[in-house]
């Protein structure tokens, strides 16, 4: 893991390993997709890790808009299929 990723992970307020705080239930407020940064925060990794997963074809983003979005159902599929 790169030094940047480690710094992001350690400074991540949603990182339950360092803070013991769980994200609130229903925190997505009906969101259908997340940005790369939001996805990284949800998974407790750095943005670069999410971009690597996309490049490897393990996480399939929506490119319908100018910004890369990861659909919520794709994120759930990724977590379910990569156990």
C-alpha cells in the first residue's frame, strides 16, 4: 500500500479500525451512485485503490457523465463477489 493510501486510511473519519465509529445506518439517503472519493471513503481505502480496481476490471463504473460514478448495485456486487 502506498504512503498516500496509508495516510488517507489513517485520516479517514469512517475508518472503524482507528476510530471505532460506525457509519450511520441509512447514510446514503437514497443515493444511486458514488464518486470515486465517496467509494474510497466507504471502503476505507484511498482513491488510487478504487481507480486501480476500475482499471483491473474488478469494479465497473458508469461513464455516462463526465465524472466517474460507481453505481450502488455495482459496489454491492463487487463486495459480494470478492469474498
